């Protein structure tokens, strides 16, 4: 199976969530199940069924995170020599040639994407159009609303 790229920050957030699930959430759910068992008949015990459902979601998320971390290739862009070329993990400042507005995006893994926070997925139309281009290049992004022309103002390794 091919490795999925992930930034060091994205991997750290997943590790923190995994730690929280294993050390805090899982014990709380186990305690809730034990308490619900003490209430008697499990067939008609809504608290027990709710706690078991929570346990199922928690264990599923733990498995999902462990799988994502195992299948990821963690890339620390700060350790790569800046070349002015857009690669995974770089922060790119773009100048919209039509609206004359400037936007800044960091190219991150699929699970890390958060457009309002300026993080776009490596698989997004903008990132695909930018990959491999250099500072000063003009790029046409084929967006759902139509083609958008940008100029790459800067490429940073932060």
C-alpha cells in the first residue's frame, strides 16, 4: 500500500487525539459500562447500550488513527532546503490576477485539510495545479466555478 503524506503537525495532532482516547475516553467509557451493569437487566438498560455504543465509536476511532499513522509518510518541510518550488508541506502565497487579492495556503495531507485555516489538501484542484511550480510562475486552477489565474508570489518552508 502506498504511503500517504502527512505533515509533522498533522501527525502530532493525531497522536494527541490517540493518547486522549486511550488514556481518558476509554477509561471513562469502561467506568460507565461498569456502572450501568450494576443497574440490573442489561436488555432494557439504556445507559448500558449508550455506553457500549460510545465504546464502539471510541475503539473504531482508535483503530482508524493507528491505521492512518501506520500508513503515513511524515514529511517535515522545515528540514528540506528551500528552492522556491511548490512541494508537499510548503506554504504558498498566491496573487489572484483577476481580483488582485492575495491568499496563502499550506499544502497538507487529505486528513489535515482545513480551508478556513489556510490548509488545503494535496489532492485539491489548487494544490494539484501548484505542485512542482516555482515562485513567479503563473498557474491556471481549474475550479468548479471556472478557471482562476494565479501568480505564485512566495513559497515558504515553515
